[in-house]
C-alpha cells in the first residue's frame, strides 16, 4: 500500500459518475430484473400445472 491518499477523491468521483450513468441507463438494477423474470417463470409454471390438472380432471 502507498501513502498517497490523493487517489481516493478520484475513485469516489468515478464511482459517483458510474452510479449516475447506470441510473440514466436503467432505473432498476440487474437483480430486480432477474427477480421479476424468476417470479414470472414461477407463475407460468404454476399456471401450466394447474391447467394440466384441470384438463386431466375433465377427461
């Protein structure tokens, strides 16, 4: 490690700029998108299973 603390300001500034850029690109994080896709997939699977059960009961 070095004793130079002057780089800290530049790292914080770069982080802030990156954060603002990410917000401009998309308001929701990658994990929010993955979560919503996972929930949609689960709901689709449940609907498919329920539909199959109903069809089996009718026949």
